[in-house]
C-alpha cells in the first residue's frame, strides 16, 4: 500500500460524500435504528461499493450517462416517497415506543446495508474511486482511502442523526430528507435528459 495514494483517495472522496444523498440516508437510518447497527451496515455497504468501484468501476464509466442518471432518479423518487410515507406513519405512532429502536442488531444492520448499497450506485464517489484505481494502478490503496473517507462520513451522519432525533421531531426529519431525496431525483432526471440530448 502507498500512503500518498490512500491520502489522495481519502481527500477526493470525503468532500464529494459530505453533501451527498448517502449522508442523508445514513442520518435518517440513525433516527430509526441503534447507532452501532447503522454504522456497521453502512460501513459494510461502503466496503462492498468501494471494492466494486476499484475492481469493476472503470466498466461503469462505459455505461451511457442517460441510463445511470435515469436509474438514480428513479431510486431517489422511490426513496422520497417512502420517507414521506414513513413520516406520516411515525406521526400516528408518536405516543408509542419506536419498534425500530428495538430491532435486532442484525436486522437493523441488514436494512442499513441494503439501503446504502442501493443508494450508492452511480454515485460520484464510486466513479471517483474507479478513476483513481485506473490512474494509480494500486487498487488496495485506493480502496483503503476511499473506504476510510466513506466511514468518516457515515460516522458523522450517525452522530448527527442521533442528536437530531433527540432535538427535532422525527417526522420533520423524515420530511426534510424526503424533500432532499426529491431534489436529488430532479437533478438526476435533468442529467438524464442532458445525457440523452447529447
């Protein structure tokens, strides 16, 4: 492993992920499930995504932009709808204990893993990781740097999610996240249209 390559991957991926959808997805998951379960599931999802990016990410760049952007837009729309609907459900259950907080560690980690694996496809960090792997020809160092950056972001999201859940109504957090997902869906749809026109 080469420290300079690890650092390059970390420095490139971290700022790309900070304002990203995966941060918000992790934040919302952390309001519903125990923090360690979310962090474990998200961390494993990021490991899988980083490994895929490093080993086969260069092939993703061969896919037409319109296909990737269309799939991402559809995923965001579904995510926005599910978040909005879950906010309504939570309002009705506000007086009762949140059953998701009592979910088993494996169940919560599994749900977190599945959500993040789905949300991360075609992401900028995935493409950046693939490009770095091709450029440096040091896949292990790129993997370590990329995964470390993603773990930092997910750790921040888990901590913020718990703090927000303690201070703000969970339905409000979910509605705001749904709005953000809808914005990401519109951006991805615009990118799909542009890619289709070019």
